C-alpha cells in the first residue's frame, strides 16, 4: 500500500515522484529544472499574477515550455487532490495556471483540452485577452485549429466565444458557428453597451450567425428571454428592422422561422420564432408562397402555433388560393386533433369554403368523418349539421361513405344521423352485457434468493453502489449476501469484494483521511467487511439531524439496520437477515419469518434488534401463522405471535381540515390533513431508531427531505394507511402549490399490502386533481390498480372528490382530464360509479365551477358505454332543463337522456355504484 504524502512542506527531493505533493507556494516541484525563466514563470503562476505571464513565457523555448508544463501538470494534480482544503489558494492560482498551461502545449488538441478543463474555471470567466496575448506567437493555422477545437466543446464553447472569435480572426479563418458559439455570440451582442439594434448593425458576423438562430436545438437564451414582437428593444423587432434595412435577407428569416416551427417543440420553445415571424409581418404573397408550411404546422404544432397557422391558411383560402385537395389534407389532420378550439375553427373554415364553392364538396365533405369520432359531442353536432347542409340529393356515394363514419357519433346524435345518411348510419346493437375492461393490476414478484457465491455478492454490491438508483430487491439481496458470506467465509468475501470496490475513496490511501467511519447504505456494511478504518476526524452521523418529516424517520430506521449489520460483522456476524422481504414490494411472508426464527434458534443465535424490528414491520399480518410463531417457544416467536394478533394493528388515521401554512400567491384554500395515532407496540418495544415510526404524528405541510417512494413503502409495506397519511401533504402540494412528483408514491401504495382505507382513497382523490398531467396519471394508475384488485370503494372516492372540490383543492377541469384518462383504459363503469357520487355536489351547489361541463361529458360517455341504469343524480334534470346551449346544459341533457334510455332498456337492472 502506498504511503500517503505528507501534508507538511518539504525541501527535499521526492523519492516517490508518482505521488503528488500538496500545493506549497514557496517550493517548486522537484522535477522542475533550475532554469531561471521557468522558475520565474512558475512563481508567477503560484502567485496568481496572470497578466505577467505573456512576458515571462515569451523567452521560453520548446524545451523550457516542456519543463514548465510538467511542473504545471503536477501543480494541477495537487490542486485537484486537495479539493476544498485550499479553495482560496486554488482560485487565485487557476487563471494563471490555465494561461501558462495552454501556452506551453505543443498541439492544438492538447491546448483545447487544457483550456476546457472545468477544474480551473470555477466561477471565474476565462482571461481571454491574456490568453490571446500568450498565444500570439503561434502559427495562424495552429490558432485556427485551436479555435475550431474549442468551438466543438459543448460545455465551454458559449463561454469561450470571445476567445474563439479572436483566434479565428487572427488565423484569417471564418468564425465557427457551433451551437455553443451561437449562444456565445448572442450573449456577447446583448451584453454590449450599445442598444441591441446598434450592436447587431455593427457586428461583423451578423450574416453568419442570424441564420443559425433558427437551427439550434433550443432557442438561444437571449432570444428566448427577449422575444416580444412589439418591443423595439428586443430581438424580433431588431431582426425585422435589419431585414427592412437590407442587412439581413428577409426571405431567409421567413424560411428560418417556418422551418423551425415545422421542426416542432413545446409552446415555450417555439415562442421566439413565432414572435420573429409576427415582427416581420409577412405580406399576402409571402404567406401564399409558404402555404404548404402553414398546413403542416396547423397539423402538428402545439395549439397556439397551430392556431396561428390555421388563421394564415384561412386568409389564403378566403382569397381563393388554397386548392380543395390541400384544404382537405389539412382538415383531415386538424379535425383529428383533440383541441376543441382548433377543430371548431376548422369546421368554420370548411363551412365558408363550401358556401363559396359548391364544387369543393366531393373533396371536403369526406373529411368531416374525422369529427364524427371526436370526444366533444358539440363538435360532432357541428360536423353533422355541416354535412347535412352541403350533401346533394345525388351524392349517393358520398352519403354512403359518411354513413359508415357516422357510426362513431354519440348515441345522442344517432337519430339525426339516420335521418341525414340513412339506415346505414345506425351502428349494430350490442345486446350482450357490458364487460368492464380494467388494466391488470401489477403483481408483486417473489424476491430472488441471496447471491450464492462471494463473487456474485461482490458483483451485485458493486452494481448497487455504483448505480444512481437502486431497487428494493437489489439492495436487500446485496445486503443479505454480504451478511451471509461474511458469516460463512469472510476471507473469500474480502478477496472478491476488494477489487470490485477498488475505486471507493475510503479504500484509497490518498483520500482515506476523508473517511470518518459512516457511509450510506451498502457501503457501510462493505467497509466493515473489508476492515476499513476511519482515516480522519469523526464527523456527524449520517442521520444526526432529524426533522419532523417521515422521510428522516424512515432514513434513521433504515440506517440503523445497516449499521447494526456492520457492527455485528466485527463482533458476532449474523448468519442471515430476518427482514429480507419475500416480495418486491417489501412484504415478508409470516411463514417464512417463522422458519427463519426457527433457524436462528437451531444455531443458538439471537436476532439483532433492528433487523427483527424491520421484519415485524414488513410481515404480512396473517393469523394462520400465529400458532406456528407461538410454538417456537422463543421470546421472538412470542413477539411475532403478538404482532400477528393485536400488537401489529396499524395506527388509527384521523381526518381534519387545516388552514394552509404557506402559499406563494396568498389566499390559499384550506386543505385536508390526516393525523396518525400511536402504534403502541412500536413506540414502546422497538429499538430507539424505530420508535418515531410508531408515535402519533400531526400532519404538517409538505416535507422537503425527498426520498424514494419504493424504499419508503418497503419500510411499512403492510401499512398503506399510515404511508398515505404521511404522503398526503406532498400530494396536496401537487394540486394547490404547483409542485411536481408528490404523487410518485400513489401507484406503489395501491399495489402494496394492508387495508385500503380512507387515507389511501383521499390521497388518490387528491392526486386526481394535481396540476400537472404526469402527476394526475400516477393517481389514475393508483385508482385503476385498486379497482383491478377489487379494493376501490367508488362511493368513498366520489364523496372525497366532492369534498375536495368544495374546498378548492381539486379543480373540476383537472379532475375531468384524469377521469377521462381512466375511462379511456376501458374502466367506464368504474369511472361512472365514481362520478355518480360526485355529480350531486356540483349540480345542486349554488355555484357552477368551471369544468363541470367536462365532468358531465365524461359521465355521459361512461354511462353510454357501460349501459349504466342508475337513477339520475340529484340536480341533473334541472341542469338539463336550463335555457341556453352551454356545455354544462348540453352534456347534462346528454347524460340525462343516456340514463333514461338505459333504464328503459333494462328496467329491472341498476348498476351498483358501490364498492
């Protein structure tokens, strides 16, 4: 083993040149020749005198620069090794080190790599002017090569643009136009003291870089931040002005904008290019030249961009410059889109063209079939009226074609469709009973056994330690493998484990002083197996600070088990772990735990407290295993029997309404909170690190400690109610506070064990109203999993949603989107059952929340598809009878008619909307 270098200054030559000494400003490395010029340059670097370097480097010949470079590399290595120990000295030295090292490199590739080194550029801008001066004597071809190599480095090209452009100018070569250089150019232009328009007028690279603004994967930052089309101080107006002055090619700008819009992207990504287009104010002729582009943009772009393109096509069509076949092509794509506004506008456009040109009907009317299958029945009705208005008496083939597509219409429009298209428009009646098509719920998989050999264990441990994410199965198998093989043959495990973890800092003699004896996860046990000793001062324990958040309590309990296993390796190794789960969710089969306890008794071993505590928290409470546990005749067997009976009963959960503690916009609504009661056995009999999990907990605001949901669930896999109560603040933040990720836990909770009670249903209900679609989707996954496992109480969920809507936690429009997604999987009856308990609260209230029409639309679709013959919800008939054609009234009438029709078809059948 190599002896660590001394941290004290030394004036003696090093006998181990491979070891990098600590940085000492007063002592040059021993490998440096005693050349006065080299020593002077090195002293300037150590003192951080960057501006003095060009003059000091100029007299050095090739050999002197080589000697200096060797010393600079050694100095750079020492700075890296010291880390944060001497950060002030490092920050003083780094700019000079960068300049001197770049000037001493013989090759352009090596110089680019040196300049691009991030370890020398922390929080400091590159000394461009000094660097250019230090490189001034190089061959122009070499300078041009360096410029292009620097431009090809994505991580630093933007920052280095001033250097790159100056090197290219001195080399007489064109400035590179990589994506990073485009960012750097735009930032340099915007950062000048002159106005943006003035800086662009004077910039010599204007014609080179402006076309590249439309070719980068993301909009360059200055353009994205300053893209108001009517502001004379921002980019769109500046570019349009330069085009009007002839300094930029107007046609190229228009083509660049439309090409970038055609490439697609999110609305924020496309906003700058749309703004440039608006600032240019294309003429009618310019718009007509790009008709094909507008049609393609309307078909595929995000809604705001597509709407703009649609308006352009409408103007061109009004002038008679869009052929019927091209308009039909566009309409087929737009009518297929889900955005109601775009589809309505396209139907209006088709109506105007058909009214003006009857000869276009054979081309345009067939595309109306795309709107017949739209989710919005109002759009279906508009398309049906348009077809009825423009079908001629002799259009038999066209009528037959539309009749076939008319079968997609909602039942509420079928009578009108038959009147317009004939009997062929009526779909075949399905006389069989409705069958719910629920997605199959995820099934927990059995956990694979521990690795059989020490080598397999070492490979698994290394994979888990080096992975950014770990599954419960990987962690538990690796931990159990370490414990088992340390007990069976520790020497063989050490032999396999040491090379697998050779890159860990706590095994490196050079960095062992950073190891204080406490490591996260598997590394803690692996270090104990390898006999690693702390090399530095003991630091804080991994879980020394404890918040009132459940994540910190969970982390403390998890680490207590790991630390216990590590301690026992050095004293009395455990033969195996009791708490290793039998299922991927973290659940432990009680019969397996009984067998493991019997194995401990045969070996004369006493279970480790933390390991046994975790085993009890994971075991499935199956009373059939209670006699076996009691028959063991050991204290642990008696504790297990008590736990499988009354001792392991989950804590009670209490719901209350609490005022919001914080909201960024103020005036936050009240929200539901779930308090958990005491779990007496855990709070009184478990090891200290586990007792917090059993204490009564008052729900607070969202925690910020984070944590992996899978790991949290594996801690209490048979107590979903407690986990749901702890997780509710995070889920509520996704609905009220614009947070993300709080619903990550819901799919796992729905698939875990234990009762699916009020806390879990409230958490799922709250998640259905999350602001972001990905969070709502996880709540839908949880809902469908519960339904697939026959654990969903639709009455309870509907009542919870009604309360959440009344509180303002859940918005109707978001809930409608979530339930529409659930229904789209085939769960029409389940979705209707949830809505049946929710709608009376909306329809009989004094207010009409925005989005109620969407919920009624989803309810009507589910009732039609499932054949629900339930009684009409309170307030539905009154809503359907209101005057007007609002969405709420239209969809209320549709739902009322569907329920009435279903009751007539099955008068003695009523859909059970309960569990």
